[in-house]
């Protein structure tokens, strides 16, 4: 199981769902009574569910360290467990939902089957389409390097990180009906004045730490020479980012599309 740090989740989810919650419409949050957020991480989606629903929201994750952060951040009940073998009786919730979980599982279909077992009404997944991420930057090398790293990472990672059109099929194979998909675009803009997370991000680019955290996946598709060259170019790009930030002229925009898929349990 890939490990996620609380800082990574905070950085990648910053501002998500703040601009619009329209894509969550089919989750029917305003009339839910018991909601389970599977693979809740630090509780970023759990807090949104709690704000939008009158029902109780329960947070579940396999990582106890993240669960501790989720409990402190949201005050919601937390449960340790595996998404593919949920520790609840049949029909215990009227909505079971996850965000950015299925793309990290070797068998996403097994998780959706488990969701359908413990829900007596709705099942939903909010999953990034990592193949369609868009980046623009005042450091021109950043756009090409991020694309090349993303492509190599997707080829080297052992899970399907761009489920896209396959998600509705997985829902239907789990017996879910009336399957609907909406799209949410998570837009992030970095521009002056830079906040603490943005400064940290730039420092991680310049030190190579951000790239090194994907070293295992990247080395599966790149030769040693290719990885070393990429690492060198990446750090150089990072130093240009830091330099432009010091001169307050760095600007970066990123759009990550998320598919919101919702299905209904049938008897
Ligand atoms: C990318 S994070 C997403 C966290 C959160 N849903 C969010 O959107 O910020 C994936 C989460 O799934 C959890 N996870 C991975 N495999 C799991 C499994 N088999 N059962 C339960 N949780 C799992 C990880 O610990 C991590 O918290």
C-alpha cells in the first residue's frame, strides 16, 4: 500500500470543493443519514460530507497515523480497516464514498463490491483522471518535465491511476444501477504572494525530494542514465522556480479533473 503523508494530502487537496460542490449533486448529501468515507486520509472529503449532510459521517482508512490526523481535524468517528473487506454489517450506511482511493488499489473492483455490500442505497467514487492533468508555468521547462514524469510514473505504477471510463463499468459489474458521472476540475493557481505550502513545494522541486518520492515507479520504466538526467533537469527547473519566486514573478496553474461516479444499490 502506497503511504501518504498528511502534508502531501493537505497540499494536493488544498481548495478542493471550495469553489463548487455541484459535481457532488448525485450523492444526495442533503438527505443522507449515515455516510462512510473510505480511504479518508486526513479527512479532507469527510469534512465536506459532514458540512453538506445532516447524517453521521464515519471515516475509515488503513493507515492509523492518517486516521489520527483525520479525527483531530474533523472531530468525526474514525475506524481502521481495509476498503476491500469493510468491517461493517450489510446495509450499515446509505452512502459509501471514496476520494482518490480506487486509483491506489490493485483491485478497485473488490473495493466497490465491498462498498455495495455495506450500503443500502448509494455508492460513489471521486477519482482523479491523472492522464488528463493540465499544467502551465512561467518556468517553461516545468510543463514538459511534469508531463514526462507523469507519463513515466503512469507506466511504472502498479495500479490504474487514470481509471476514467472504466469506473462506470466497475460500478455496473458490482451490481450498481442508474450509474451517473459528473466531472469536477480541481484548479490550483500559484502566484504571489506565495503561501507556506507553495514555498515548501518549490523547495521540494529544487532539492529533488518531490521527484525522489516516485523513484521506484520511475526507475521501472527509465534506465539509470535516464533517471539521473531527469533528476538533474528537475532540480535545475526547481531552482528556476525558487529564483522566480524570489523575484515574485513565478506563476503556475494546474487543473486535475476528477470523475464523480455514483450508483444505486438494487435488491
Ligand atoms: C490519495 S489518498 C486519499 C485520501 C483522501 N480520500 C483524500 O482525498 O484526501 C488514499 C488513501 O487511501 C488509503 N488506503 C489505501 N489503501 C487502502 C485500503 N486497502 N483500505 C483502506 N484505505 C486505504 C491511504 O491510506 C490513503 O489515506
